[in-house]
C-alpha cells in the first residue's frame, strides 16, 4: 500500500477529505478538552471577574485555593512584570485578595486596574484538591485538644482523603492559654481562608473558622482543656474525582468514627462539575 496515493486521493489508504474531516474533529476535541480540563482556571488580566466567580464557587465547597499571579505593582515606576503566589482569602467585584506566606494580604485587579495593589496580566487558580466530600460533624464534644485533633486526623486517613478542612466554630475551655498567644499561634495560618480567636469568658475562647486546614490547628495540642463544636462543617479533600463506591466507602468510615449519622448525608463536589 502506498503511503500517499495521488491518483486515488488517499493517505495510508484513507481518503483525503475523510482525513481532513478527522483531523479537524481531533483538533476540536483536543482544544475542547484542554480548555475544559486544563485551562478553566487560567485567566488573563481582562478576565478577573471570571476568576472571582470561579473562586467563589470553589470556596463555597471547601476548596482552599492558591493563586499564581503575573502582574505589575500599581505605582511601580519600572512597570516590571512580577510573579507572586499566595492563598486567596476573599474575592469581591473585580478584586482577589491574596495572602502570602508572610501573612500579608494584597489586592489583585485586572490589567487596567488602578485601585488595587497589583494589576494582573495572568491569573491562575490552584485548588489544593480536585474534589471534596463535605459533612456536618455529628460529634460536638471532645474531652481534650489531642482527642479532637487525633479524631479528625483518623477520619482523614480512614476516608482516604489527602486533606481535611474545617468551617464553623469551636468553643475551647483552656486553663493555660492567653488570648494574644492563641491569636499569634492560630490566626497566622497560611492554608486557611479565615481564622479568628475571641475571648468568650474566663479561660474560654471562641475560634471562628472558614476553610481552615486541620494541620493549621496543631498548636492546640499544647493546651489542656476540652472543646465543643457548633455547626462544624468538615471537608475531605481528594487528589482526583471519586466514584460512587469511593464516596460510599468514605461515608461508612465517617459513620463508624461517629462524625456522620448515616450514609448519604454528605455533599460531593469536583472541580470539573463546578466549573
């Protein structure tokens, strides 16, 4: 068989026209797949509103999201293009609020912005998980800080999750703590959207959390006292999408450990389904 048959109009035995149509279809499929699966979280500076919308959807489902920014500091006379990275802690209008590893929060707007700290040329959202399984905790009381942290860590392992993220309120009765110390050790977290500590009474502290990774609470191991939780939302983070069987297996683990009353009382979200 000829590789190219000009008389018959064929390449490797395939008609030229059919081959052209097949090539176009493959190109469109590749482009669609790349856009859908690989670039849905990458935006140029003129698409900052789309980035805000995408982040808001992820944030509502317990995703902690980092952002990679390429942009220019507003007011910098050199207009040098710089790269920066941090956790997104808020998004409103056409502005992203990014926290760096030093705890500093700066604002990012579009390429033509002048009110924010940075005018972005490129924005990439980088979720710390591909999917989340969420539930309200059926356990509301823990006799000690280690018991609470160990129980949550056991839930993470038993459910096969790579990360565990918390949203809600904890009331801590701690005899050997002070408010400034707790604020310094807990509020300076990186993998968290927000975490605030308040005094609720003598030796009693309220910790209000939104999307806080479990590891950021490790400092509580050094304190003696018990913990009560209220409307604690647990998000289990996974590195890929889960099958129905995997969701059911994670639910069984949560029921056995007392964090879930019964299977089916969870919410599942994946990046592909959200965006």
